[in-house]
């Protein structure tokens, strides 16, 4: 009987000791840091997010998730209560998204800031401030998934249409034309090679032509200068033009009729000479045999009328 009493006392003492150790461990490990409460509201799904999940501000651990519950005032809206360190820079432009740790699927709250507003948000247990919660990358992919699938299906139909037999023949013909054009383009440098070889000689001739033009330009400039000098000397007050004018003014008026008579006689002589030359051209035998008598006209001796046709 006494052994049973000792065993019972030993069991009770052991249980009490274990309970005390657990309580002491919990007390030592309790979170003594004071945190500021915030609230996040969203109508998006929050898969993988559980209480005690981490809250990070641009990758730094700043708090944890305290509670996840439905909003009693707005049907379908979820309220996520979080608490963060007092020094976390929560401003009016701070927002939260869901992040996921690797491939485990465990979610956490990722806080970030647009940098638009710098004023800090004041929050306490009596008046909890609300932080905007935006869709994450996974949420955007889920919302756009149907649209992406529809576009993929449409793209597949277009590819199937493109790969029909008629279109394949058209594409092969186009590839053949492109290949032929490429071969023709490849032959162009060979055709241009003789011309390219002659380019240095052409350039040299062009340089020589330019040099000749420069020389000609200098000669023309010198000739122009000489003509300008000659014109100036002719138009000088005592120049040749002035002297000729003075000589013409000094000719006596009596000499003018003689000059006119001399000119008339010269013209008559020239006309006679022209007739003589024309007669010689028409009858060169007149030099040897003399001029033949002219044909008799009507009424003159020896005239005979032409025979009728």
C-alpha cells in the first residue's frame, strides 16, 4: 500500500514538473514586442494565407497576420488583421499583395509603397487603419487566364489556316522567289566590279578636268581684265574713239558728194564683174570661141517657131 502511495506521488510530481516546464517555455517564448494593428480588406481569394503568416515590407519581416475573417458588413469581403512593428513606414500610399514562398504554396503579406504620399498613417486598437490590398501576380494571371486561353485558341486556328495546303504552296513559291532574288543580288557585285575597277582612273581624269577648268577660269579672268582695260582705254577722253569722232567732224561737207559718187561707181563695177563671172560660169567655152550670137526672137531673121506637141 505504501509503495502505491509513493508511485502516485511520483507521477503527480512528474506531471506538475512537465506542466511547469511547458508554461515557462511559453512564457519565455512569448512575443513581448508591441505592434501596431492594421486591417486589410479584399474580395479576392487568399489561398495559402493563414494566421501567424509573415508580413513583410519590401522583403523585410515587420509583423504577422493575427486573424482572417469575413466582413460582416460587406458580403463576400475578407478582412485580414495584421500587426506590424511601430517603425514600419506605413503611409497613405502603402498597399499589400499576396506573396508565396517558393513552391510550398505558403502565402504571406507583402507590403509596398507607391511613394506618392509621405504622410504616416496613425492606427491603434480603438481605431484600426485600413491598408489597400491589390491583386497579386497570380490573381492577375487567374483573371486573365480565360482571355489568354481564348487568344491562344484563336492563334492556333490562324496557324492551322496558315498551314493549309494552298497556303503552303504559296509560301514555298515566296521562298523560291526570295532565293532567286538573293542569287541575283549576289551577282550584282560581280557585275559592278569592272566599274569599280575603273573608278580610280575616272577620279584621276576628273581631277585633271578640274585642274584644266581652274586654269581656263584663270585665263578667262585674265582675258576679262584685258578687255576691261581695252574698253577703258578706248573710251578714254583722249582715246581712239574720241579721235575718230573728231576726224569725222573735220571732214569738209564738199567731200561727201565725191565720196557718194565714188561709192556708186564702185557698186556699178561690182555688178558688171558679177555679170561677167556668171556668164563665164554658164559659158566657159566663150574664152576660146567668143560669145555666141543670141537666138533670134519673134519677127527677127532666122526665127523659127517651136513645133507643136
